[in-house]
């Protein structure tokens, strides 16, 4: 009885202490009882608005990046293609990433059939989930107001609105990293190892999305937990080891499966030169991204600024013309508020959860931003979606902390005023890069920013002589000023269809720090796609139609025949490549352009995107397709993906993404033809090597053209591999 009474007394005096007699359900009820009534409705409203924003007009983007859409289609039709991430249901070759990001899309296709919404809705739901998890993480430390603010800032970040409505792997990567940091925050509260195991599992799953980028913030996570975690050092080290084991198990099972599976009975590992996932992970998708020394890449290091064809490297990269409008709107304020928040918590105990949270999110921001700024390998502006949760969390936590501490630290309001004024000034710079797009907004942001900053200063110096609402009004004005530019970019992004390998948010931009020369009027890889060079929309019947660019719709039957100049007819789609900087000739997005070990790059046609597929070509490929493993073969993954999506039949991508992968070998291809497994070969995909005169893909193309008779279908040329020339 004495022991029971003692335990009961302990539980009543410390209702939230670990090891008490209270059940988890009782602790949850106790926590909810202390929440304001408006919190839950506001949270659900945030999720509802985010869902509406990310789902609205979603199907207009078609299959978005046809490279990944075709792989999702294959995974929905074939179990082995699902497991390995094959580009086609015949399992010739995989995409150049692990398959985890394809699995939600493939399951959606399996359940609901192939379609634009089935491909893209899972990405939008990942965005909603990311906002919800970020709210929970920030709310635990800084309260519901900060949680709602962080979630809203993430939802309204232009690059987040772009990638959560697109089918590149970055959406799932962002969600898993936010979940990992949430579990690490929980681990900073108590000494239970389960939170570290869950965090490690998230890191492991994220590795199966985008390999080593998922582990970029692991040093920050480990150091923050060792420095700020509860318990003795030995226990903290043991918890980290358990988390690391969980990461290795959740990532390693698939890696071991691929490496141990007989290569002859699985698809070739796309992007590698030796059919090895480890080579792909450590080289092209790993350290090569940092150093620029990437076997199988084009446009890497060696340029005057350090980044070669991928833009200049350095501290200003995230603020340049290519990247600034995607992520940097609140970046200066986030850095200032991070420093201010750490100063406010400098006297707190070692295990202070608020300081630990700031270090966790702020350290992730600094490390990821630093790597993106200085990496010499392949870099695209949409990679910065990984920074969006960190910027949102640090800005919300730092801003709320300073506002709450304004009475005990008089410098807090001046710092907030500087943050508001600086954000408004930087927004004006970003908006000025598109001078003909909403010119009034630039002036309005500057005026509102000055008023808000002055209001914050006055509310601190003359607080007793001003009404209570004055300070709150200044804060609200400053907040609206800070988000005006990102909201405008986000709404423009949501209202503009996207497709292609390289996409970016917001309107077309001109030069600026990190920018390149003005875009040519005809578009192409150096322009934001689907826009005229001056930044106006290039849509509708009067839109100019030029050569195939990353902005054209992929994997769909063409709307009529070719135009008089030989280009496909139809309305261009507005997935936009950045103007100028960071887009090398032949650069790409989801699956990046590559060259072989001898330095030969792939042919350019169909590299960034697929092509319009005519109704005649579709009918030709569907004819007797069930009798063959592959209805057709062609050089390049995007070209193959377009025809596969249009027909619903497997199409082999010879040479992988741009024809430089040594798969299949010429001998393997001839054997497939002899076995009657390939029906047609589509000419003009672009062979590996300058001019298409080198590499296995070029050798296969030459062999086909020499031994088989061409067949015209619309504006495309096919070779019937079941009907050799008589002379052969």
C-alpha cells in the first residue's frame, strides 16, 4: 500500500513525467484540455486550404515529368517493375533513382488506372501531410500560433507549390525529412529510444527516394541530439546507434536485394555504367554532385564560377535569378531570426527543448543551403524544396519567440522591424526581375514593409501611449508584407500547367545575381517554358509554336498533324526552365542528362522531354502489341516514356535517359530481335555521343537502319523489326 500510494502521489504531482501511472490516453486528454478552442478548427482549415491549393487545376499538367509517369505506369502493371523502379513493364532499365518515390504513384495507377490525376494527386497529398507534420513539430515548441504560421509559410513557398503538384521524387523526400525532424524533436523531450528509431526509419526510407541527399542533415541531427538530448551521454549514444541501425535496415534491404539479385533477371540500373546501384549512389547520385566529377553527367564542374553549366556556385547562388524566386523570399529573415532566437535561449539549460528545436531546424537549413550553394555537380532550382520546411519553421519559431520576449528584451522589436523591412526590400528585388509582371505589387510591398517596420518600432518605444491593437496590427501588416510576393508566385504557379524535366515556379525572370543572358525569343532550354521571352503567357490559339521544348505536352496524342515548319501542333504547356543560368545544353531535371565514361554526351532530341505522339503512331504501336515484350524500342528514356504513356504498351529505352548507358548491348538487342520480343524501333531518339556517332545506342541504331525497312506513321519513322530487308 505504501508503494502504491507513493506512485500515485508522484503521478498526481508530475502528470507528464515519464514513468508515471497515467496512461497515454490520459496524458493526451490532459494536453488537449490546455489547448485553445480555435486551434483545432484553425489546423483543419490550414490543411483544407493547402489541399485546395495543391489540387486545384492539377490535371492540366498532364503527365508532368513523363520519365517518372511512365515508370509509375510500369510499376502499376508489373510487380518486378514496381520493385525495381523500371521505366517499362518489360523491365529493360530502371530510372536513375531508387523506386520509393514511384511506389505511391504506381499504387494509385494500380488501384484507379492510368491518368493525370492518378499520377499527381499522391504528390499533392504529400504536400498536405508535410504541412500538417510541420505544424505539429513547431507547435510542440512554440505554440499553435507558430505552428499555424510555419505550416502556412511552407504551403505558400513557391517551390513547394511547384513540387507538391509535380511528380519528381522531391515531394516524398521533403515529407520524410520533415517527419524525421519531428521524431527527433520528440526524442529531445525524453529519453525514449522509439523516437530515434522512427526518425532513423524515415531517413532510411528517404534514402530510397533520393539516395545520399536524404542523409545530408544526418550530422546536424546527431550533433544536436548529443548536445541537447536528455539523459547521460552513454544513453544518448546508444539511442543514436539504434536510430542508425533503423536507417540502415529500412534502406539496406532494397540495396542488398538489388546487389544480390542476378543481374540477368532484373532490369539494368539506369544511370550507372556498370549495372551497379552502389556505383550510382556513390558516384553520379552521390559525391559527384558535390565535386562535379560525375561519370555519366554533362555540365558539371569546371565553369568559371565553379558550377560549370549548372550555374555559378557561392553564397549568392540561392539568391540568384534562377533560384531566388523559388525559395529565398524569407531566407534573410530566417537567418536573422535564427541568430536572435539562439541569443534569447543562450542562458537556458542544456536540454532546453526550444533551443534544441532551433538548432535542429536551423542547422538543417544552414547545412543544406551551404551544400546547395557550393555543389559543383548537377543542380536545379527545384531542389530547394528541401529548404522550404526549414525556412518556414525557423521563421515562425524565431518570430514568435521575439514577439513574446519584447517586454524583457527591448531589442526584440527592432530586430523584428529589421526582419520585416529587409524581407520587403528583398521581395522588391525579386519582383523587379519580372518588371512587366504585377508591377504594382513591388511598390505596395515596399510601402507596407516600411509602415510595418515603423509600427513595430513605435509599439516598443511608446507602448504605454498606444492602443493595444497597434502592435498586433503592425505584426499583421508585416506578416502580410512578407508573404505577398511568395503568394503571388505561388498563385501564378498553381494557375500555370507544368510539364517537362526542368520546371520552376513563378513568372519568367530576367538577369540578376547569378542570372544569365536574356532568353532567345523562340524559347528552348534557356527560357522559362510556355512563356514568351518578355514574360507574358504563351498560351492559346495565338501562341507561337517552335521546336520541341521542355514545355510541350508529353505522352499524349498530337492535336492534328505537324505544322508547316514541321513542328508539332498544339498548345504548349508551361513547365518552365530557368532563363539563363543553370541550364546547360541538354541539361535536364528528373533524370539528368549524362555522358558516358568517354565523355560522349547523348543526343539532344527527346532528352529533356518526350515528343507529341500522333494517332497514327499510337495505332501502329498498339497493333499486335500483346505478342511482344516491348511494342517498340527507341533511344532515350523521355522519348520512350512518351510513346509508352500514349499507347499503354512497354517501350524500351535504349541507352537509358539520354542513350549513354551501355544497356542493352548490341548483342543483347540483336538477340531480343531474333527472339521476336521487340516489334518496332523508333528512329530519331538521339544516340549516345556527339552527333549520335558513338556508343552502343548509336551502334544499335545503325544496325537497325541497315537491316530493316522504315515505316512512316504521321511524322515519325519506325522500323518493323519482324520484317528485315530482303538483302539481309
